[in-house]
C-alpha cells in the first residue's frame, strides 16, 4: 500500500520547454480544426456534464443520471426545486467545468504529479460511468477509461508526461470553443434551452451575461494554465 501511494504521489521531472510548446500547439490544432474537434468534442461534453453532476451533488439536488449522445451533446438529469441557488449553480457549472478541470490538471502537471492526474481522471470516469443512463454514454466512457488505463499501465513516464500536457491544453482550449459555438447558436435563435438561457429564466440577468461570464472564466483558466505550465 505504501509503495502504491509513493508511486501515486511521486513527482516527475519538469519537461523540456519544447515539449510544453509542442503540446500546446497540438492541442490548439485539435480544437481549432473542425474535423478533429468533432472527433474529440465528446471529451469536453464528459467534463461539461460532470460539472453539472458535481454541482448538483454539492447543492444537494437529487442526481438521476447522465446521458451522452453521439452528436457530442449531453444532458444531466436532476430533481429538486425548479429554481433557487441550487438550480442556478447546477446550470452554471457545465460550461466552466472543462476550463476549471483543465486549470486543476495544469497545477498537478506543473507539480509533476502526472500519475496522480491520470488516476484522478480514471476515478472521475468511473464515477461518471455509474451515473450513465444510455448505452452510447457507457461505451464512450469505457473506451476513454480504457485508453487512460492503458496509458497508465503500459506507457513510459515520458509518454505519460506528453499525454498529460496535451490533455491539459486540450481541456483549456476546448473549454473556450463550446462557449463561442453557444453564442453563435443563440444569435441564430437555435439554443433557446441552452444553459445560458435557462439561467436567464432562473435569474434577472440576460443570457448574454452568462455567455460573457463563461468566456471570462475560460479565458482566465487558459491564462492561469499557461502561467502554471510555463517552463520559465
């Protein structure tokens, strides 16, 4: 047990500056290009719905389950008061969750706790799997979890470090694009049930206010992650 804990919390050496730069550039390209974004956006949806679920639990709403769909959308089902602080915080948590998870992952990676980060991701995915209520959602979580588990068992430390770097930057950059897409849909009046518009109905503030709030959080997370991950 002590050896496992020692391995789990062991710190890896600081990566070379070029590793950080190349990882950030690779993650930016994945998020920026439509094809790669469509293939990987479901990972951001996992974080998004996980944010709703955690907020629901923290505010003592009854969490009924999570669904992940093949079009990269998702829904988290909760029960409780249809309004009030708990509902507001639950609705607010989705779009900021990938960015905040990315910031936390950036801190762990900067501290060299890559193994701890990988196993934290596995724990998160297992908890999500217990809450999934559709077959596609279960499959995507099993595939993602299997890939992360294989990485932790078979990949050398250097490969794990690079994978962690790319994953962190992907969460940070990937937290921004869905918010921009949300606002585009709102302008075309195609997102009347979006989180921002639900929040507008729950509070006295317009949906645009929440879009700006989401962007500010995501932008601050990117800046904070860049500072943490900087090798200089």
